[in-house]
């Protein structure tokens, strides 16, 4: 039985597989089974993998289920106790799996782990999608150790200590198979973006831990699914963040902080309006309309999640400060410059 099952979801991205899959094979084949989840590609992905890497498994899906659906379906084919959801544009390095295995073996309560994510194009810098581990501020705005908003840091070893993190990036997410399946996997209603943050928050609420492993290093190209200024991406980010907050935040914090998020989203809408960014305005508006229409179902889902919640509060997930305040008004652009309190 392998230590890991590496699952790579792909859709019409054969060019990425040709570039990045050889590193995964070279540095993982002795410790992991590798599963390619092909979301009904039409570019010959399945045939190319079968011809060039016949030892890999190919799960051919009938439809494009996206990141969430593709990974959920492929996970049922995995044999190992530990899953690694790896993007198709990630280059791994020699020995990357051993530190991950040691961290998982060190504590049965560690359910998810993230390796260090560096930029594939600027290799000394942290990568946007996960850097040295994901965090959430008091209003559930996501940011990273090593990247706040659009400011990535150079990796000079400043985050080379293992630590707990709020969330692990879906670009290279290591998670124990049993708690992943027990918690329902990725929420497929999210479709794209923040599904891994939602999963990690649910794991924290069940009493598990999420950790950063600095001794495991991978390089991520990023931006392959949707460009940063895509109205579709803006829509998913706003919509899914609201859904995630409503599902997972402790009740005593939820009314006030959700109200503040709606106010801040209104400020973002007004800013886009003043800049005549009509597509962004439409994306934010549609995101909120979808969220309000979804409330009846979200209320039912929240009740079911609360029945299995064991965490007494959100202290392990949410930082006590506003990242917007510190970044935009106090000029704090690096994680190490942020406080541990709300000041």
C-alpha cells in the first residue's frame, strides 16, 4: 500500500501535464500512486498519459466536474490513507513527500498539511495561491504567510518553522482520506475557489489540525483556471466567501461579522462603480443575490454541521484583526509585520 494517493484533476490542459507531470513521476513514484482525474478532456489527455505513464491510473469522467467534483470522484478510487490533491501546473522536488509523511505520523489530530509553495516563474518568491500557509482574518478574508493581497514576499527562510495554519492551499493539499470522506469532501456547490478553505475550516471545527510543512517544497505556476481579473473569478470569490462564513463561523460572531462583510463588499462595489468597472460590479451583485437565494439551504446545512462541531470557538481559524485595516491603512505588507492581537 503506498503512503499517498496523488490526485491530479485536469481538463484540456495537456500542455501543463507535459511540463509538470514528469517531476511528479520522478519524485513520487516510489511512495505514491498517481491518479489523473480527467474531466472529460477533448485534447487527448487520457491517451497521452496511458502512452507515456502507463503505471499511472486514469479516472475518466463523463463531464467536467471542476476541481471539487473531479477530486471528490477520484478520491473514491484512491488506495492510500493520505490523499494529495495536486494542481496540474505544480512541479514537485526531490524528497518532498518524506517531510509530509513525518508530519502526519507525528500527530493523529493533524488532518491536513500544506507544503511550501513557491512561484514557478519567480522561483525565489512565494506563490500567490498558498505561499507558507493560508490564514483568515476576523472577517474571513483569506491571505497567506508570505503573500498578502497582491504582495508576495521573497522566501528568505522567514517562515521555515512548522506551524498551524487556517487553511492549506488546494494547489497542493495533503489530507487524510478518512476525515476527508467523513466530512463530505469538497463542497461541490462552491464549483471553483475557496473550497479548500471551507474544507479546512470544517476540519478545524471537528477538532482536527491543519499544518504547514516548510521542508516540503513545490513550485506552482498558478492562474491556470481563471485570470485574476475575470468577472467569473470575482463572482466565485465573493459568493463562496459568504457561503463559507455562514456555514462555519461560530454563532456568537456570525451576525456582526457577516454584516460587516456585506458592508465591505458594498464598499468594493462602490469602488468598482466609480472606476466604471461594470463587469466587476455585476459579479459582486450576482454573488450576493445568489447567497441570499441560497440561505434556506445554507441554514439547513449549518445546522447539520453544528451537530458534529466540537470546537468551542473560531480562535484556531480566524486571526483577531482586520487584514484590510493593516494592509491598506497601516501599510503592513508582510505577515511578520502583523500583530497577534487586534491592535
